[in-house]
C-alpha cells in the first residue's frame, strides 16, 4: 500500500452516519491511506462513550483532494444507501 500525503481542508463526505456504519467506512478509507475525521453530532459523542451507540449520528470528513477517491471507494454510497 502506498502512503499518499493529502493536504488541504477537510470536506464533508457523509452526514448522520450511525456508529457501526461510521466505523466500517472509516476503516475502509484508512486502509487506502485516506485520513478521516469523525465528528459526533450533539451529545452523541458522550452517549457513544457511555452506551456504545450514538443515536445523533456522526459526520465523516476527508481531505478535499481525497474526496473523489473516497466516493469511488464507497461506491458512490453517499446518497443514503451506505451499506445496503
């Protein structure tokens, strides 16, 4: 696997993703060398610590210059059909 360096601002890849879906997506992107930032909505981050579930969802960000590759890796699943 090649180590690519990405620079630039992070952009929103997916919004409102559930805990399990987020972890699967993040794992896949990281395996291809794409850095990922996950931000929990509302008090979702705290809920995830205590219960393991974030019912508010999370937003997933990637570097701007990796956005197209991330969409390709996810099979353009960004329109609410993430893992169906």
